[in-house]
C-alpha cells in the first residue's frame, strides 16, 4: 500500500468517478484504476461499487476513506512544518468551533496567539458538534472546541472541559417583547437556538414541561454571527449562552429577558485526537483557548 493508492481512492470517492479523479490529479485514468486495483488487492476487500450516482464506497471503502484522509492530512502537516521551518510556506491552523465557543473564546484566544505567532493563518470551521468532531477525526481540523453530547463516543479523543455558560433568552433592545417576564408572552415570535437537549431544541423541552404550546422554530444557528444578524433584523427570540451574548448586551444591542429556564449550563470542551500530535502552532492556539477559558472563570 502506497500513499498514491490512498490519494487516488480519496479523489475517486470525492469526485464520483475515475475519470473525474484522474482529471483532478492530472493523471491518466489507467494509472488511477491501477492504483485502486492494487489497493483493493492489498486489503483483500472491495472498496468501490458503481451506482446510478457514479462510483461510491462500500462499507470497507468508507472505513479506508476515513483513515486515508487522516494519513493524507498528516503527510500534508509534515510537509507544511518542514516548509515552515525553511521559511517557504505560511502555516495554517484549522479549528472547529461551536457558535458558543466562537462567541466566548475565539477573539481573546486569537489576539494572544497572534502576539506569539503573527505569521500563522487561522482557519475557523463552524458547525454542530457532530460535524466538528467528525472533521477532527478525519484530520480536517487540528482541534475542536464545543459541546459533546452524551450520544457521541470520545474514546479516540482527549477531552477537557474549558468553560460553561448559563442559558438565557435574548431579544433585540427595541423588540416588542423586550419587557416580557414569562414564556407565554413569547408565543407570537419565532425562535432561534443553538442548544439541544436529548436530541431536541432545549426551548422545546422547556415549553413542554410548562404545559405551553411548542415554540415556532425558525433556525438552528451554528454560527454566532448568523444568530446575531437575524436577531437584529427581525422580531425573533433566541435561546443562547449568556456569556456569548454579554458583550453585545453591554453595548445595548440586546436584552436578556428575566425568565427562569431551569436548564443546565452549556459546557464547552477542548477536543484533540489521542493518536495524532498537534503541530507546534496548533498546540499554541489550543493553549490560548485554555487561557481564555480560565480568564472567563475569574
């Protein structure tokens, strides 16, 4: 098994055909087909199957694909670190963040990281915890910060708690319900949310427990900027982290309603791969996320 075999498998699955993969890689179709045949022969199992949608991975192929992406990423990191040492390349750190982690920790962590490594570019991958953890396992991100639901296995990850934040209900400062003191008063408005409990939006479980009609859900926001933008421009209501919204509340943009929810705090974890070392720059940025979380707890 050679790197070229894994590289070609990734390309074929991502493009959907041998022809497209060969074009993407700048190789002859025959060369790509030969590498795929050699890979299947070395493993002794079929990795690809043709369907109406093109070439797709078998169950074995999906397992190999996941590992191949990790190998590909590690080789890329190896070349990047060597080139960085030689001054031939700008280093890049990619971090997967939840909307809450983005709002609570990113700015502080990046500002202090840039004092140490001003030439390193930071790439932010946002999304649900399931997406960022999957990206971490496939080495698409260097590390991830966000919640970890109870139904997610973390046996292959090092997980450490960074910080937590209470949840509150937020509206823009001039919202028609800015003085509401009970959930029933919010029935006419659509809801934005970023927090789930047992697979459903937390606000749904709160409403149900209090015997109220189910809320009108507008959007699940994995991006803090999307949530803020929609709150400012509409009469929506949002369930979100208090710490994440506090800077904007202080500036008079939003108001937190005086409504007790009885929800547990939203916990943010730093997740790194157990079997894959962080690059020097990724480790430095992860350390700044830890420091940023400690400053929040003071």
